[in-house]
């Protein structure tokens, strides 16, 4: 999902004016896989998104591009692509790092690669810790039961042999009247992003918003045309400072709007302050 692909099958070896000198390098040992001359219009606009290439009848993933954008390498007429071989997984050996993902992700709008003003999530992190209306309590419990079954089948060491795809709650806040202004009062922004997008993918989600509450805690979501919040999620990066304080605030939010804070991957739902704290301070 969300992966851009460029495949150049027929390399031109001419040296016409304006061509870009492209060097392909193996990331494993630094060896040169080949050098070609290509016109800029045969190259992607940016390597900031996930990209694959075919070299010597093998598929490779672009680990790093120097420089990244067409504007840069068209001007310098030099491009160095560091590649890693794409290894097909033998049938029956595919393992997963998470036990569940949301069936609904949606597509980003626009053709711009992500930048520092876009809050970038991994595609598997969409709606993994989120607020859900208590109207869907039965659906939440059914999803959690299915995720627990995935845990029962996991391999020694923690890898999962399968992933449960959640489909029962496509619109977690569909019956709620929550606006961004209320969230900003409760959880004041430290740094505000323009939108939310998927790492190394083009575009952003329509109506998306995000801001950091502290250095390890980001609140993000999507609002609809009426400026009502329809998806509201939390991303944690390490131990969260002030989990006691945030637990009280989320407890108030859950109480006022009859919500659960759900951590799908850790099969937890919470509405009371102490339970919420345990989710916010993993």
C-alpha cells in the first residue's frame, strides 16, 4: 500500500546534452552495478517516495538517492542510487510485526512528496491507537477477540503468522460532535503540522490535521466538510512525559463524549483515567 514504483527496463547509453549520469550502487558492499545516461524526463520527480528499479533482470529497492529531487539532479546532471535487492518471501514463511491493521486507509491526495510540515505515519500505523464511540462497544469487543486469536498463533520471539484486518468500525466517531478547537483547548499544540501522510508516499489525507502535545506524543486525525472530527488518533514514540496529566484529560474527553481510547495492537480499550494512563505510558 502507498508504494510508488519506477521501473527502467531499457537503459540508454547515449551521452546527449542534458542527460543525467546515473550510477547504481549495491548497498551491501558498495559495488557499482552499472552506469547509464538518462534524460531527466525518464526519471521520477522525486525519490522521497518508495521506489523500485529493475537492474540486470533483478528488482531492487532504492535505499537512498543523491540527490533526491529531479530539480537537483537535472541541474547537476548526476544521480547516485543506492539499491537493496528485493527478496521474495518463500510461501509459508511470511511473518508480520503487528497483529492487526485497519482495512480503511484511503489514498493521499496530491502529487507532492512528504516534507517536514507533514506528519508522516507508517502505513501500518493508521488508526492503531484511536478514540472510538462507545456506540460500537460490541464491534470493539469482537475485533479485540479476533486480535487475541492472532496472538495465540504467534511464533516464538513475537512475530505474527497472520494479521487481523479490522472492518467493523469504519467510522469511529460518526455519531460525535467533536471539533478541533475543543481538542486544542484540552491538548494545546506544541508543534502543528499542515496535514498527515504516509511515509515515503505521495500526497496527504484530505481534512487531516496533527500536532505534538509533547515531544513523544502526537495527536492527529481527520475532520469532515462540517469541521467535525471523524478520526482521532494518538502516536506515541517512547515513554510519554506527563502521562498522568494526559490520562486525566483523555478521561475527561472520553467521559464528555462517551468514548473509548482503544489500543488495537495491545488489545486494550479504556475509558477510566488509570486505564488510559496505561495506554499512554507503554
